[in-house]
C-alpha cells in the first residue's frame, strides 16, 4: 500500500522578500524593505517594512526607488497570476 501526503504552507504577504525587492539603510542604520505582496483576496500588491523608528530615504535616490517600484509591481502581478492558476 502506498500513501501520499501533501503539505501546503500558506505564506503571509511579504514574508519572503522577492528578488525584485528594494532595500535601503539610512544614515543611522534604520532599514527599509519594499517587496511583492499577494493580498488575502489574491490581489497583487506591495509590502513595506521598516525598523520601528522608520527609515529615511534621500531624494537623490527617489528616481531609483520609483523605477524599482515598477519592477516590484510587475513581479507582484506575475506572482498573483501564478497563484491564481495553481
């Protein structure tokens, strides 16, 4: 007799930073993470996390942040589409 056991683990949104993530550490060491998120209803989104004190980002890095947000958003849409098909 052969038995098959399948386990499925739900991953909370933002639990594993996606390779497209944006990270920044400000001058006093506070960190910022922006990554993909799959909301509970399957909607693609963005996940933001900072240290308790928040994190500052110089305006000189704003263009890079905006460009990376586009990459993260595309990755989040792809994750949502893949999750919807599984």
